C-alpha cells in the first residue's frame, strides 16, 4: 500500500495535493500513487478529506464490492488528470482542451447535485456530501466540491507549478517567486544538477 509522508502534502490545498498524487521527477506524470482504491482512501484520511469512520466504511464497502471500488478508482484518476490539465492550463495561460474543461465542469456539477446545504457553514464547507448519497464516489464528490471552492476563491491567483516536476501548489508570498514544489526534493535536485553542470 502507498504511504503518505508529509512530503506528499506540499500543495497548500487538498485539491492540489490530490492532483499531486501522480507525477515523478520530471514534467511527465509517470508515477502513479493511487494504485488501489485503498491508497486513495488512506490519502484522503491523511489529508482530512475523509474522517476515520468514513474511511473504514469505504474500505468495508470495497471489500464487499471490488468491482464498484475499481470503477470508482478509475473515475477518480480520470477526474484528477482532467483537473490537473485544467489548472495547469490556467497557470500557464494557455487554452485548455474543451473536453478537459467539460470533464471538470461535469465533476463539479455532479457533486453539487448530490450535495446538501449545511447549516454548520461556519465550521465546515457550506455544501457537503455524505456517504449515503455518494457511496464509493464520496471522495470524488468531495474533491469536486473542494475544486469548486478553490476556483471561486481569491487563492486561485496563488496557483503555481513546480519548475521541475508537474506538481501544483499555492504560493501566497508577496513576490510569488516560489519555484519548486519543495526545496527538499525538486529544489535540491535542481541545485545538484546546476552543480554538476558547473
């Protein structure tokens, strides 16, 4: 099973940490970390998208119906790649493929159809979806709602992409000069590469 150390959570927002569950040492997204549905559930619990009880319920549900959980995992990975492509196009100021934009739109719309307005909007998101409504798609729906919140917030202007890999992050600094997803990984690799060239 994939483990989720602190270095996996450098995006500054669960949506960005979600899109960063793929990607390797280069811009190619060639390292998959959501290999099983259980990996996605452990990631979601580690970053607070699912609580322990929800994670355990979904693990039990996956054991009972592995076909459903495999389908949910496939959809989750497709959702992630569309969201990554959409956000990256925005960061780089290039036109996004219409099918990608439509997929992000459809994911958000589907999540809102299943969401309920919460009276506890001061303590949690205003729109919430629970396991009863979403079943195995709970994680997908919650991440779509979180993406809608990020895109509607002023924080979207803080979005940036690592200069070395494909990971996205928020840079709230006044100068917006952060270049790496993490100095401990991509930053150090870039420094080592510059040193070798010299």
